[in-house]
C-alpha cells in the first residue's frame, strides 16, 4: 500500500515539476503539455547508434530511474508513510544515489559517441567534487538525531528544523544535491550549449523519455531528501503530514529549478576547486559546530 | 531460513557470474562495471545475511571505486573499447592453474574449518550499527585511525609525485606557452 502511495506521489510531483518547468520557460501554464510531449516520445523512432555497447545503452536509462525510486523508498512522507524504514536509511540513500554515476557512465559509454562519452566521464569529475558535500552534511544530521533512521531524523527536528540548527550544512547539501541531479548550473554531463546534449545526445524516442523521467524523479528524490534532512519533513501546522512533505519537496525542487535558471554554468575544474578548497573545510566545520551543539545544548 | 539461504545462493551465483564476465569481455568499461556488479551482489549477500550496515556500505563504496577504476583502465589500456580485437590476457596456463588451486583451497577451508556455533538470531539492524560504531571508536580505533592516516599519507605522496617538478628551465617554457 505504502509503495503504491509513494509511487503515485512521486509521479504526481514529477508531473507538477515538469509543468512548472514549462511554465517558467515558456510563460504559459499548460497542465497537459507535459503528458502530451511524454506520449509523443513513445511514438517517435528510437534510433540505436552504430556499434553501441548495447547492454549499457539499454540499461542506463532504466538504472537511473531505478536508483531515483530506490532513493525515495527510504524517505518518509508521513510518520508511517515510508516504503522501507531502514535502520541505515540515511546511508542507504547515499548508496542508491551513488549509482547515478554508474548509470551516467553507462549512458555515456554505451552509444559509442564522443559527446555522450565526454558527458559521462565529466560526471565522474563532478562526483569527485560533490560526493563529500552530500555525505558530510548528512553525517551532521545523523549526529543530531543520533540515528540513521530517516523517520527518527524527522522527529529530531520537532521544534527546531535543521535548516536553523545547521544552516551551513543545508547550504552545502542543497548545492551538492543540485550537482548530483545535474541541474543547471551544474549540468555539465548534458551541457546543451557545448556538448549537444552530452549523455542525452544519442538517445531518442522511448529511451529518451525514460531518461528524462528518471532525471526529474531524481530531482524530486533529492528535494524530498532535503525536506527530510533539513526542513522538518512532515512537521507543520493545520495540514496533514503528507501534505506538508509534498509542499516542502515541491518548493525545494522549484527553488533548484529557479536557482539554475539565473546562474551561469560552472566549469568542472572550477566546481572541483571550490568544492575541495572551500566546501569540504566548511562541511568539517559544520560537523564540529553540530558536535559542540549536541554536547553543550541539552 | 530457507528463503535466506535461497537469496544468499542467488546473490552468490550472481557475484560469480559477474566475476566471470570481468574476464570474458574485452571492453575495459564493461569489465570494470561487471566487477562493480559482482561486488554489489556480495553487498546483497550481506543484506540477505541480515548485516544491513555492511551490505549498504559495500553497495555504496563499490559504485564510486569501480567507476574511478574504469576511467583509469580506459586511460592506460591500449584497446579500452575492446573493438580492436586485441588479446589482453597473458600467462594463461599459470593463471588457470593458480585460479583452480586457489578455488580448491577456498572450498577445502570452507568445508573443513570449525566455524563455531551458528547464531540463532541476529540482533536487529539498529543494534548492529550501534555495536559497530562502539567497536570502531573503542577497541579498534587505533587500528582504523592508523590505516586511515597511512592511506591519506599515500594519497598525498602519490599526488606530490605526480605533480611535475618546477625547475627554472621548464617554468620558463611554461611561461612562454602561456
């Protein structure tokens, strides 16, 4: 039951995000346009490039979708509305999202095309930049909750959300989440302006539809993770818990969208430099500050 | 109990299957990712054996490690895509012999070793994580910290070695090209 509800919520959020994305791009609010263009993909020819690595080419879009859904499986919408309330939930989401890299390398290598391959390997460089900024802020979140269970992490924020308790961690996690979801300004693996779509370049038809769906699902999963780790999850007045979770998740996803719209794309060398020289020391500082707060403040 | 044994066996066979693919393919990326999925299957075996933390950790760590290995293999091998038809194996007889002997020894040890009494019931996952944390920050702390510092030293040393030495001659060249 929980599985079906979470899956429907995920799909609904993806649809709403796509509608909002269309709205901010074209200036027109069209509720059915996303569904129609999604259906149109299914009718188009799905071209397979010459001498591809067929296994990688076919597996990559599906793998990306699976890892995005697996990541969402440990994130609660309400106290009991979670697919798997694992004892290692906060670690599990890292494990699931590590395979985004694997899927993108497969999507890059599979089609036997230069643009796609550069896009795929670029994401490996991007991972070396953002990986620590995902793991270290989550460590600080788990320190406050004294647990890796995602529902316990939400309960620990009752009264004071982590965005106030550890704002530095929130900022770092938010930026790293955008890099993980390869949204602008960190959309180096696809980089429409310079790589002709990068990992997307050789995909057409139904395969491209799955790839796009997976990418939007990934954004929603990361927005949901931000909500659970920093925005108090289901906590909020008047409305039911699941409604608060959905509202916050969508708000985070839209803010990622808008942040990307107004910022120039960052070169991967600069991204790595800033993440390592500034990001990692700040993430360590965040762990120290949270550690002191946990010990000193009752 | 039977379900547990079934899943351990299935993931074990998957691990061996992907392990075979590592050596059967000529594509370096395929080979690296087959090794990744072999290790992921080992992680799934941990999960089937109710050691949740170790399983999730194994699944997480391997994704990044094997992907980084893949790019190094692509950089340094002569035929990374495996489409040039190059045979990249060597010392075949010796390696087959070594493999058979090692497998035989592993099987003999597995059947003859005294594994002690079987745990009737595993503690729940949260307790295991806690116990592991206590172990890592207690009795085993010195060992792990020593290992950590050693690896960090090796990484810094490797990076230092990889950076070209700046001499007066080549720094002048560099300025010219810039």
